[in-house]
């Protein structure tokens, strides 16, 4: 679809700080990954090496996040995108959610394998890995949390659609690593103290279930927006009620969809018993936030 109108569809100004913070987190993740892989090679520790490559999977997800931000910004004025590139961040969030789900599956498979075939655990080195990873994840979470909550916070009933899903996905990747590290520390401390080595893979399965829940939730949010099917019915009712407060107007057709997080387009058809024109009807909706593109058709009843 080619955009033929002259409306401004640049919705990216609120995402600039999110991109900068994800870049910092990406740098922290890459440095930690390299340190762990090198240390694992030096100390002959598979725990260190494995956690290093695990950090690498999240670094790849952050790469998706950065790519989505930059692609959206580069094409913000591209007329080929009829309603702008606001959904690119949602698509990035969906892709990262899929990656998060894959990580959870791999964690569960590896944990089950270690239950079936127990391995000797080098507890001291493994605990060191988990503590280093947790420290990095806490720092990264603080960097992302402020932006995530700033863009996601809204007292309206459809606040979830105001979120930067790209940033939310990055935040979930960091939290997934933090949960993995906390679970590992608990399991390894008990394993070293009491010889309960099986706790390590069991906690891995628990962590994978939590991460899977996050991934599914984020996929549901983002896929609904991508398919134009996730606008809160109450928001549509608010539009209809606002128009029909005028006794001479009756809404006969209404379509509302998200063109970007926190921005909605509307196609509205009304029957009028008086001499109303589209501009007058559109003026009725000025008080409703989040509407950036409103198309009105008036039929004389």
C-alpha cells in the first residue's frame, strides 16, 4: 500500500531513549559474554562457557531490538509505509519474544538431559558465573526498567498498547537471565552444601517455565497489534458514545486499529438526520487521545 496523503506518521520520538539504553545493555552483555567464554576456556569450565553462549543468544535478541529501532527511524518518512513505521517496534518485540521462547525450550531440554545424565558440577566456578551474570543483569534491568515503565505507563484502560514492545522484549530478556542466575545460585549453594546436584537442572526447568510464560504473553500482545485485532473494546465504545452524544448522529460502521504503540487510526461511518459534514464529526473526537488518523463518512438519513 502506498501512502498518498501528507499526514505526519512519525511516532518514533518517544523511542530514542529506549534505543540508547538498549545499546548500553547490548555492550554490557557482549563484554560479559566474551569474559565468560574466555574464562571458561582458561578454567576448563563448561558452566562458564555455556553461560557465555547463553548471554550470546540474548545479545542477538538485543541486536533485533536495535535493528528494529533503526529501520523504523530510517524509513519513518518512506511513503511506501501507509501509516508510518510505528509497528516496526511491535514486530521487533514479536521476533524477540519468539527468540525468548526458543531460549526457554533450549533451557528445558538441557535441564532434562542433565537430570537423565547427571554431570559433575564445578560448584565454585559455576556460582561465580551466576553471581557475575546476576550483577550484569541487575544493572541492565535498572537501565531498561525506567524507560519500559515510562513508555508503558498510562491510566487509560488500553495502556498496554502504549508500550514500546521492542523495549519490553529487551527488558524480558534481561529479567530472564536474572531469574536464571538467581535460580542457579540457590541450586548451586544447596548442591555444594548438601550434595543435591539435581537441584541445578530442576531450577533450570522452573526458570524455563517462567520465561515461556513471558514469551507467550508478549507474543499475544504484539501479534494482536500486528493483526489489527487487539484494540480494547472499551476504547471503541468510547468513540461511539462520544459521537452518539449528538442525538442526530448514529454510528453504523467503526474500525479502530493501532498504527503504532499509543497511536490509533479510525474509519467511522455515521448516519445523520441533520446537516453534518465529516469535519464537524471529526471535531467531536478531538478530546479522545491516541487518535492520529481519523477518516469519517457521513450519510444523510
